[in-house]
C-alpha cells in the first residue's frame, strides 16, 4: 500500500469537502485523517487549504484518483511514500501594453500550452488608445515554472508587452 | 593611540560628508576606538590639497572652501591628478568618492590601482570600478594583503556587507533581492498614493532633490543594476559585471497598472535580484502588500536568503550625504580594528 498525502485548495462552501472525498474512496483509497486548515482560509467565500492522508493500492490507482480529484478540487501538492509527485505554485503576473489589441486569448493559450492554468484574469482599460493592463494569476506545477517564464519572455518581446511578475 | 593617515579623493557631496563626520566624531574615534585619523590629502577633479607635515588638514576649512567653490584657493592646493597624489603621498587608507561611471569604471579604477600599488587600503562609495572590474580589483587587494571596502556603494547607510561579514558567518548566501534605488521607490510610491502619472511623480522627485536633472541612471534601472553586480560578486562569489544584468526600468509603469496591482493585493517595486540559479536581473516586480520588501518613499530594503539564518531583511536610507558617510566611516573603523 502507498501512503499518500494530498494538499487541496477547497472552496469554502457546504459540501466541498465531501465532494473531494468521493474520488478517494471511489478508487479504493483508505482515508487516515483530514486536516481542514481554517485558520489559513483566504477569507469569506474564499478557499481553505485541506490536507488528506490516505492509503491506496498502487501508483496507477493513484493516477486515476488524481485525474478525478482534480475535477472537483485544486490539487496543490501530492506525495506517495514521502516522494513528491506534484507541487503546484501560484504566480501573479501583470501585463502592461496593448493587451487586448495583441490578442489576449492567444496570450493566455500560449501560457496554458507552456503548462500554466489561468485562475484569475482582471483587465483594466482606461482609454482604448492608451496601454491597458491585465493581472493574471497562474497555477503551475513547479517544474513548469521555467518554461512558463520563457513563454512570457517571448510574448513580451513579440507583442511589446511589459511583463511584471511576482 | 593608533595613528591613521587617510586621503580623500573626490570632494563632492560624499567626500565632504566624510570630512564632516570625521570632524564631528573625532572624540568618539579617539575614545571608543583608540584611533586618531588624520586626512593628509584631499583631491577634487581640479587638483589636490596636501599636507603631510603634521596633524593633518583642517577639514572644516576645506568643506567651507569647497561649498563656496573656492577649493583651489587653498594655500596648499596644487594641480595634480588624484591617482598621482594617491601614489606619492604617504598614507594608510584611500577614501575614494569620485563620481560613478558605469561604462568605464574610471577614474575610480585608476585610483584603486594606485592605492594598491602604494600599499593603501581602499574604502569607496563609487560603484563604477566595482561594477566593471570587481574581481580584478579584489584580486589585486588580496595579492597585496590590503582591504577593499565598499559598504557605501549599496544602499548607502544601510549595513549590508558588514551585516553578512559580522552577523552571518558560516551562512551560505543563496539569493538576494530588494529595493536598491530610493529614487524609483519614491516615484512608484507617489504614483500609487497620489494616483499620478510616472512623469508627474518624476517631476516631483526632481523638485524635492530625490532625482537628478538627468534621471536616466535611476529610472532605467542602471544604478540598481550596478548594485546587483556588486552584491553578486561580494556576497555570492559570482564573477559578474554590468553587462550580465538583465535590466528593465520603470518608465513604462502606469498609474493604472499600480492601481490594478493594488486592487489584487500587490504593489509594484523596482527589484534587483540575484536568484538561486545565479541570474542577475533588475525589473519592476509585483510584491505582496504584506511583504517586508513593501517599504515606502525613498527607503531601500534588502532580503538576503541564507542556508542557516533563512530570510534576513534590512531596511534603511539608501542615499544622503551623512548616511553614505556613515557607511564609509563604518568601513574605516572596521579596517582600523582589524589592521592597526
């Protein structure tokens, strides 16, 4: 049996925790304990970090579990027998320039191709002739950080955007 | 009593500040450190005032003359290059405070080499020679068993190198990042707090004396990049020079961008960084509002990440005549304690 630990970012809403447990039991996972870190909550209506320790038969069952779990919760970290299988990080970036005129959808698609998930996209336009700006929160596996930085660098040069990152 | 003879080369804002502090802190130097510092030569770009005969020059008189732009009227003034005075005048320590030239590193580099050649320790506030020739100059100092100190080159009165040398022994410095330029921090703070454009904030910075008439070095990130080079060489042992830094200034940052970042819990700061991978960069960055690097006005702030002490933060005034002189005399006292 593999001893697994998963860190989830769960919506602070009734039923969210129960939903996240279904894929674990559905794939034969035996839950050992659950820690709901309410003191680290992101505020009312925000997200609550939650750690679940469980046992599962093998890696293929864990992979299937991971696929289903990611449909109902944000997985931030996953490890099996102490070995880290996944660690996600969030990075905010601010794009400054003609964000819309240079095809914002294409910008986001290319970041996603490099391995990022866009969690938030906030656009600010004061005057259509002046530069606009967008703040994007990207979730990514840590190992994808450098490729995403390279993609940002390329986008910046190609589209004349100033990239301000964390 | 330890008798120490010093030469000051470069008698502008910083050089005069050192002269003032040496005057006002003479008793503390004698009482607390058992040291008597005599300045035997002072040079500006026109020439030098030299007196090797006795107790040293009257620094108050020299500051007064320089303030009235009558330095050359001193009875002991002679037309002479700083480097020639450094080589020929008998002294222990050179205080090098000539202006920074980031492209050539001169006249600082020539002054440093003249000092090492004639057996003098060097203390400097000049970033130019270090941004261009750090390893060469440090190598020369070590070869001659002399000290080369530069606390005043990075973040003025805020202790950085002495903090690491005296407080973080055995720590491996993994990365360093921070606000290394007070002018840009003043401008960005103004843009956020008063919701004004970059141009308006720059104008106000110039009116208040935070920015030069030609602000290029500050707003294009060149000043911060020179400091990144010095930090990389001195703290992380990276053999880097100015050309190795990826530099982006703050001229394109808009008030709208500041406001958007603010609405999402961030501020925009010009950050100099030496990452764990060894890359050197100066660029506008998003800093969480609750982060210790979010300091306002013209303050500087530095985060040093180490293997033992983990994250260490320093905040302070990055510029100013007396603040910079504080860093120089701190180096002076340290050399006196170690070498005399």
